[in-house]
C-alpha cells in the first residue's frame, strides 16, 4: 500500500528542486548565449 501523503510531499519537493535548477540553468544559459552571439568572432563568421 502506497503512502500517498508522503509521495505527494516528495513530488512537491522534487518539483520545487527541479524548478529551482531549471530556472537557474536557463538564466545562465541565456546569458551565455547572449554574450556569445554578440561576440565579434560570431559576427565575423556570419558575414
């Protein structure tokens, strides 16, 4: 028999952890993408 209450709490904790890590990685990833896309090397290869 499953303990649904503990499972629900575990899922909530996992979800919040996932949200924290994904938002943090997305922010750093977007920043890295912006800085690399505006680099002169990228502009040279495009033109």
